[in-house]
C-alpha cells in the first residue's frame, strides 16, 4: 500500500527545516512529509480508497 492519494495523486515530499542560530544557519537533517491520507468511501463507486483530506473536503462540496 503506497502513501499516495488515489484522486489527485499527491505523495510524500522532502522538506528541510533551517534553524537560525547566532546569525548562521544550523544544518539540520531532511524530513519526509506525508499527505493527510484517510480512508474514504466514494459515493459514486461505493468502494473504499485512500484520499487526502483536501480531496475529501472537495468531494463533499459537490
């Protein structure tokens, strides 16, 4: 099971946090950020799929 939204295809991304310490940036490690995936039952097909929270909100507005 991959961590990818089935509706929009959103997936994980690498992020870097820079901490400023005494006027210089302290090198920090990279962090992988994952989308907010939740199980969602599609009203059209009736099947459960993994969808990000943004897509779930968008589907309720239709």
